[in-house]
C-alpha cells in the first residue's frame, strides 16, 4: 500500500557569519549583499526543484 504525504514542512536557518564578522560591526553592506545573493540563489534552486517535482507528478 503506497504512502501519500499530503503536507511537507521544511525549515532552514542560514547563518554564515564567521568569527571575524562577529568581531566587526554587525556586517558591512557588501557582506549583507553577498549573504542576500546566496539566500536568493538557494531559494531559486529550491523553487526550481519543487517545480520539477510537481511537473513530474503531473506527467504521471
């Protein structure tokens, strides 16, 4: 008998501060922009994979 998952909750915490960043002021604008770019790339990859999974399920 197949198992059907109706809901899936995923929570992640992204924190890439190094010890040097902790010693400095709470991040410069460049560091914040880099972190934002990495977060955006991660979200874009998650969305792309989710859309691929949904497309595969729709084909079945």
